[in-house]
């Protein structure tokens, strides 16, 4: 038997377009002899549809798409597709379901079991509020195989190995399928990329297949969806836990796996597994590139604007943008102030020349003077405070206005260049360097930013990012001689403490922690109001701001 894992890049809400993508992939699989095709979770409507599901015509449109799929695939192959369907448990709600399309009709094969009420599980997922929590473990019989279908239980997470999930009711979806007797498990998921998750997931899925002596087919979504990036890398295992095939990383794929012989327990073979990169920086690069490309294009844009300062952050963002969209769609904007060094300007020009993008230079000194004169009557009402950064922040806000205005004229999106270390410490200017539609490296620490940039130059076998950018001390250049370390701990000390503090259970009583840890923690919590107003960041870490991390804005962390 041949099974095809359709590693789709769905556009959320584009039911018509997604239907066509699934049809094309199914026909490609049929040409390769596939008898059953399987898509990721919610492939028909796109992942995290949110309030789209509340629109009556959206749900009806999904049902129409299923009818059309059944008509188009009436001569095969069978298709197991992730889609929202009406709930059988609660009137007016929908179920996140696996739908079997076969022989000109469709029927629900399995419904997702949501984690609410699960023992030891975290908060609700993005979708859980929109779907019912009904329990249904589906078993299909196709070609003499009994196949159990599991939706979305995230086997690519170290803490939540899906074979250990047990809900408050005592229900365990995986064990119920195994106990009912299945020859194979079909795992339909949309597991976002994060560092190390793929390798951990492969180990866990291999264990499941070997422990229960079943074939296991896991199909994962690929592509960017708002902040989340899905890496694909769908998997197939034989009953000994041996990996038979792995889908492409960060790219669409039709992964056809053949199980030799007619007996479900027979030996298996298929496409040679794609190599799994062990280079963290390489995987981060591909995640950022894919996430940026899909965000821009799925938002209906083609071109982007990047503010170039000659520093590392804007340099790496510009490299990602060129890789994702092409040099012809990227414009670099230089906005030197009286405090910008000659080296920073020349480094920005060198980068732009190396990448082949066009640039425009708009000095802001004259605008600074006009603003200072216009603000003078108002500023006289207030006494200047020690550490007053009014005019430093003004420079950032002028630059934000310039970038936004150019983007308006060009019909382009501004790519934000802030990093996670700055966001954590509140080292940014609201309505200034926080402008933008997408924070490309917003989930990379400063240390990671340098590491990915070094990898990129090695990958290109050229000094695309000038060496001077690596050598000089990070600086916003908002006053003479300013360095980031004037306001922040050195990044080499800050970033390890930050990453540790973001993990659950990391905080402890102030009396028991170092002065550095105390400073970082206090500033981390105090800056939440800024992070709530910053653009979406591409999530690539285990605990990104805005998803795995939530803190109160109007709060004060203080212990007795």
C-alpha cells in the first residue's frame, strides 16, 4: 500500500485556494500510485482560523469545498483532510476534524481532543475556544489496513509526549486506538517550529511506533502563519520504530511511502529520509526566511522597506528579506543623524551593494531641529529629569515616520529590526524603532543574531555582512559615543540569564538571586507594556513573547 503525506502550505481563510492546492497534491500522489493521501490538521481552512470560524458562510464554504473534493476525487485516491465540520456534541459549534473523502462522498473520521481539562497541561491553544471538546478516536479500514487517526496532539514538544496524555476524564486517545487494535497510526498535526522540537518529536514518534508495533505516519504543516512558522518534515516509521521517510524541511512536499506486501505487518520501504540538519543557525535561517516570505505574500504585499543603520540587526533582517523576496523587492533606507558614525553609513552602503538592493539616504538632522523648535513651548512646562531621553527617542520616532511614509507610497511593508534581548529589557522606542508589520528577528537574542549572521556569511562563502559590523560594539547612536552597554548588561551576560528566566519555574526569591539576574528579571517584567505594542515577531524559540510568555502590564513583581 502507498500512502502520501501532503505537506501543504495553506493560507488561512483561503478555502478555495487551499482546496486547489490539496487537489493538485492529491493528483501528484495518485500519479505515484498512492491509495491514501493525508493532509495536516486544518489544511482546508488554514491553521488558527480564529474568528473566521464564527462567520456562518465560512463554515458553509468549508462544507462546499469538501463536496467539491469528493466530486473531483471520486475515482481516487482516498483523501484524509483536516477541516472544520459541524459538531455532533454542541449545537452551533464546530469540530476540528479529520474528514475521509472517498468514492464521491465524505464523512468525519476523527475529531480533535482538545487539551482543556487535561492533567498537567498548559493553557488553551489558539483554536480551542472556537471548537468543541468532543472526544472521538477514528479508525479507518483501507486496503485491509486498520488505521487509527489522531489529530494534532503535539509530539514535537519535549514536555508533552502525546502517548502520555491523559485527560481529566481518564481518557487517553492514543491508548484507546491501540487497545481497539490498529495496524497504523495516522498523525495529522500543525506543529510550529522551535529549536530542537523536530529531533525530540522524531524520537517520541519512533518510540510510539516500536512500543505498540504499528506503522506511524505523521504529516505536518509547512509555511508561515502570522508569528508561527511550520517546518514540515513529515515522518513515516515502521513497526520497529525505524524511520522510513522524512519530508522536506521548510518546503512543500508530497511524501509517498510504500508499505511492501499486502499484509499490514509486512516490511516497509519508501523515499529516503531527508537529512535533518544539526546546525541550529541553519534551521533558524530557513525558518526566518520562510516566515518572512509567507507573511509578506499572505498579507497581499510584494515589497518591503528596511531601515539600515549599519548595525547587525538591520543587516541580518535585510539579508533575510532578500533571500525571502528577492533583491528587487527590498529597499534599504539610511537615515543618518548628527550622531551617526561614518563607519555605520559606509557599512550600510556596503551591505546594500553586496545584496544588490536599492537604497535611499534621508538625513534627519533638519527634521530634528524643526521638531525641537515645535516642541519647545510644551517641553518648557516640564522640568527635565536625570536620564531624560526625549531627544534620543525623537530621532527614533522620526525614523519611524519616514519608514512608514515610504511604505505607504510604495505599497510595501516595513520590516522591524528589533531583537529579543532589546524587547525583553524594554530597550526600544515606542512609535519609533518599534514600527513595522513584522519583527523578523524579534524572537532571536542578540547573541543568536550574531550567530546566524556568521552562519550566513559562511553559507554564502562571502563577506555579505561586512566584517566591521561584527567587530564594532552595538550602538543605537542616539548621542555621542553611545553604546548599548551604557544601558544594558553585556549581551554575553544578559542573554543566558534572559533565556533561563523565560523558562517556567525560573523565578525565585530576590534574596537568593544575583544582582544581574534581579536586574534582568525586574526590567523584563517592567517592559511588558512595550512588548504589547510591538509588531508580530516570528516565533522560533520555546518561549516567545506573546505566545509562551504572558505577564501583566499594570503589575509590580515584589516579594516579602
